[in-house]
């Protein structure tokens, strides 16, 4: 969200698909930093928070699988995430991708994103806008899980005032809550304006895997692959590579010419 993690820019919507060139300069595609950091040189870290802070400078939002690709000890990652959640340093969100995907966001970045969503919502409707203050003051500090049930949500909001269904509707319309399809009494905490990111995540995964699957041995040097400019995703290709490596869909093999990215067959 450019200072740390800039929210997704709507300026890329509606653009035509562009031809992909593996030799395109990495800094020319949308969402890349001016000083692009080599993924091969910065793939593995020993500390969870250091990994998070570096990737924060590269990517708009961070997926849990990206963190798994960067810190070898997954048990330590999960332990550190729990600690950072309890310390209110970050929040974890369940992503609506149809898979077991979770996003990680630093709390200060999330609050900035929330402020923008609240301003947009207040511009449309001033009625019941006090619920945003209740949500930030009573719900977020008390509920660290990725979801919350209706009764608990109402109970926490009631610390601020008379919480009604119209208040919850306003939170949903602002993108702060999403009702679960399998249980309408449960809500996911969500990141406002996440829709384009989710679309880019899904399409980018497919595009990277398709690119590798078309190669004779389904592999490619990581240094070459990370320079690819994707046609279907506004996200940096390194974002997708960390995601696919962390989820086990791509594995890396050290060779004399560099780190090789190969489609997993396990």
C-alpha cells in the first residue's frame, strides 16, 4: 500500500491485454518499484518480520504463501504471525479465491485503507456513519481472527451505541466485512477494494504456470522468469512467483547457471 503498501490503482482497469515478452524490463510494468530487487538474491530470510518488511516494499498486499516461500521454518512463521497479530502489528485476512488463501497486512496500512473506504462511504451516505468508529475502536482490537459471527459483532459494536442491521450493511458496503456464503451468520473481515487484486492473483497464477508448462522441461531460470511482463495481472511477477513457490506449485533448484524455477509434479 507506495509509501509502504499502496492500494490498488483503478487506472489499470479496462486496459487491453498486452503481449508478453520475457525480456521486458522489470521496472516498466505496473506495480513495480523503481529499484527492482532480484528475487533470486532475496528469496530466503531467517526472520519473519524482516521478510514481511522487505516484501512490503515490493508488493501491494502480501499472501501467506509468499511468506512461506521466504522463511524456511513454517512452524516459526505461524508462531511469529500469531505473536505479531496479538501485538496488533498486522492482521491476517481470508481471501475469497476458492482456495485456502490468506493475505497479511500491516495494521497501519490496513487502517489507512480503511480510512479511504470510510471517506468514500461517508460521501455517499452520512446516516449511521458512526459505526466505522465503533468498528475500529471495539471490534478490531477485540477480534483477531479472520471471521466473526453476527451475535459477537453486534455485541462488540454495541459498546459504541445501538448496533442495528443497517450498521452492519454499511460496513459490508464499505468492504470491511463479507458475509460467508455457507453460513450467513458469519462474516469474513475483508480489505476494502481488494477485488482487482484477487482477480490479478488468480489470473497471474494461471499465466505464470502456463508460461512454464509451455517450456520443454516446464522450467526456466528464475532470473529470466522474474523479468516477464504479465498480460493478465497488474501485480509484479515476483509477487506471483513467491506465491507459487510458497504454495508448492513451483519448486526451485540450484544449478550452475542460477536458480531454476520448475513446475512441481508432486
